[in-house]
């Protein structure tokens, strides 16, 4: 049996397009791995900082609060001041409003429009409709985002998910050259969007105080200085001073 292999400019163009997609897929995988490493490194640093420094900060903050309360008791001698209510408010001043209830942060009621949008997303993107395992994985990720948007009653996000799906390579069916070319072109656009997303996320991470602190500590370590250890030493010294002050204020001869 003889197999005819298409040749000519159109076939060459399609081959080049496929090669371009493969190249960009490799770059995307590398970028995703880099983002994963950055996130893992920052998570480990945050845990270490919390364990070694953060708990000491909390301890010192509690001591400062105890000292402030002790100073107030000493000044008032535990007796209410005339014209001042027991809660410390000046006479005639209304009580502060109660703190907001959890209802303010609760998810919004799901409207009929949101339900319809979610059904449209599920019908179009359900993982059971995938042609292969890679497509199923992508659909699972999209449905997870749709579920989060539905739980929040976010119609705009659901609408954007549908719009992006309509422009995605998975939306294109067929095995002819035109369908393959369209899938490749859409995948390149999709990859560019993902690369832009990774770049934006990295810029936000690098602008965060936690990342800047990590860089400062890493740079100090490269010069042979334990900056986090210095922080611990200073905090332990401040905690000892605050503890001694509080014990002296509480001491009754």
C-alpha cells in the first residue's frame, strides 16, 4: 500500500506552524516549572520566617498590649473617671457600631442568569467531552474555575470563561489541514496569554514585601551574614526588656 504525503507550500507552512507550536509549548512548560519553583521557594521561606521570626513578633506585640493595659490601670487606679462610662467612652458619645457580621462577606445569592451561564459552561466544557487525556486535564482546570465563579455568583467571570472557550483550540473539531492550522494558531495565541499571565504573576510576587525580604536575606547570606538570625536576636532582646518592664509594673510590694 502506498501512502501519499502532501507536499508543497501549504504542507510546508503547516509543518512550520506545528514546529512553532511545539517550540512554544516547550517554552511554556519551562516557564510553568520556573513559576512552580519560585512559588515553592517563597512558601518555604514564609514558613521559616513565620517559625523563627513571626512568632517572636506576635509575642512582643502581646507584651506591648499587656504593658499598655497595665499603664491604663495604673493611671486610672482601677477607678472609673466621673462622666466616663464603664467602657471608657466620654459621656454623651454614642457607642461604636458593632463589627460587621460574616453575612457581609458571604457569597451572593445565585441568580437565574448565573445558573444559566454555569449550565452553558458545563455543557460546552465538561471533561467527559474531551477527545484525549490532555484535553480532559485542560477542561478539568476550566471547570474548576467555573465552579469557583459560580460559588461567588460571578456572572462576568463565567461569561469570560465561555468567551475564552469559544476562541480556544479545543473548540476546533476536524482532522483536515484547515482545522489543524486553526487549532495551531489558536494554541499559539493561548500560549502567549499564559506566558503573559506568568510574567504578570512574577512581577506581582517580586513587588511583594515577602519576596523583597527574602532577596535581602539571601543577599546577606551570600556575604556571610545571618540576617534572620540577627532579627531573632533583636526580638529576643526586646521581648526580655518588655517582660521585665511588665513584671515591674505588676509588682506589688
